[in-house]
């Protein structure tokens, strides 16, 4: 569909042709050429704007792709950790009952040793505070009339 400029150029061309005959063709061709140049510039401007918009979109897309790649890497690391935990759980689950009993026994002996140590410490501290209480009570009874 022709725009206003093209219609105006055609009308002006027809007018000049009717007034000047063949001489009008030269003027009309100049006018048409000017209109074509303006249209070309307009199309170039539109094209450059579209190219700029496209490059901006590509730039944003590349940034998004980098972010997505980083997220995939994090997910991969988490999946590897889960796999390690699953392998450990699988190894524990595949132990024979004798191995489980042996591990339980070793851990039980270790806990008993710790309990004995803590019991001895508690007994020593209890004796210390008992003696300190007796001495403190004796001193208080002597110092206070």
C-alpha cells in the first residue's frame, strides 16, 4: 500500500508530465529518486534499530545462559554429594550381621571407656567439693562466734 509520500510523488509526477511533457520526466525522476533515498534511509534506520535490539537480546541471552550454566554446575555438585551419601548408605546396608555386631561392639567398648573416665572425673570433683565444703564450714564456724 503506497504511503503519502509515494502518492504525492506520483501526483506531482503526473502534474509535471502534463505541464512539461518530456521535460517533466527529468524533474519527476529527481523527485522519485529523492523519495527513494529517504525511504532507503528510513529502512536503514529501522534495520539498524532492529540489529541493535537483536544484539541487546543476544547479550541478555548470553548472560542468562551463563547463570543457567552456573546453576547446572551447582546441581551437579549436589547430585554428586547425594551419590556419595547413597554409596555410603548402600555399603552400610550391605554389611553382614557379623560386621554390624563387630562395629557395634567396638563402639560400645569405646563408649564404656569414655563413661568410666567421666565417672572417675565426676567422683574426683565430688570429693574435692565435699572436702572444700567441710573445710569451708569449719572455717566459718570458727570465724563466726
